[in-house]
C-alpha cells in the first residue's frame, strides 16, 4: 500500500457570512504538485433574500479552477463570453491560461429563495508550456456527468482523465485525473495509482479509513509516491475528492489570482490585467 506521509486538517478562513475552510495551502503544506489550492465553502443554509456568494469579477492566469457544487448553485460569467448556472452535483472547469476575468455568484433563484449551500474550488497549476494558452470554460450539470459504479456501494463521478474504458466529463490540456467518490457506509474500494503520480485526496464529508489510517471530513491526505495500492473503507456515508497527476517539478510563484513560474511573469500578469489584456468587464466585455 502507499504510505501516508501526513493528514492535514483544514484551517477556518471565513469570508463574511460564508463558512470557508482550507487545507491547501497552509503554513505546513504549500502544494501537492500540481494541486495548489482548495477552498471548501459551507455547508450552510442561506435564508430567502440573501446576498449569496461574494466572488464578483476577478482575474486569473496560469491555472485551471475546478468548482464542485455539492449543494446550491453557481452562476458563472467570464470575459470570454461564457455564461452558465450549474446546480448541485455539477462542476465547472475553467482553464484560465493566458488570462481572463470571471465572476462566480449565486443565481437569481438562490438569492431569492435561499437554501443549502456547499461548494469547493480546487486550483490546478498549469505547466509552463500551457500557461499562456487560450482560456476556455466547461460547465457540467449532474445529469451530464460520467458516473461509474466502481465497487459495491461506491459511485465515481469521473470529471477528468480516464478510468478503464470511461473518459472524463471534461476535455483537459494535461493528463490530470480528477473525480469524486460517493461511498455508502461499509463500502470499500481498492485502486492502483502509478508511482510517478501525486495523489490529491480530500474528504468532503463522512469518515473513512485509507490504507489503515482514519480520515475525517475536512482533512487532506498526503501520500508517498512509492507503491501503488490505495484502499478505502467508508465508516459512514462519505464523499471524497480523488485526483492524481504527474508533478510538474517547475518553479511556482503565486501572487493573488495569478500563478506563474517567475516574479517577472507575475509582474507582467498584473500589468496585462491593468491594460485590459485579460478582457473587459461590464459594458466593455
């Protein structure tokens, strides 16, 4: 079995009335290359006539963002012209590439009616060769997701990459694998993951054993790359983000919404944003 090197709790980082936890990055963990950031918002319940999500227009460059909607919804809009409202069980995959501006807000319906909200956003670093690629966005509703019964009582939502004969729900620039696992209490799953790949394993909710270690909700697991076997047993109904990818092994400089390879590239990103090279917002979009 793969050896677990550490289990990291999420840190509380509330954003106004939005409950937010984050296991990555922290003072003790900078990245699980190429996975570099995770925010877990909620779970919580919003009343009718609420203000919804606070993520108004902001830029990105050099990364891909993946947003998991467990409950509630997100209305996406960006300076490339993409718009969508994705509901519970869906995901949004945005390749920021050379740069764009986007907003992630609650739909008009959610603002009016309120309801349960739980959303996570993961940032995946792009290799230097793809950092200036053309931006693009893909939204996938729950009923469009590739779903696989991978074991008794275990359903995989295959987001990116391949599993057996199945291909993920989104097209990607790299060979990153990303999924969510929904496990019934008492179910088990064994997977083999190549030694040349880093694993991203986060428990959204529930309580599981992973390679004989207990892992509770809101915890991120770091594995040694040696060996290949991953064995998971759910003590209760559980939901997990499981990803893996070859590490980029490149310099990383992160500043605000931009992730590049050098300080000079970060400075250029801010200059390009100020000069409108990542698109316009409002009347000029």
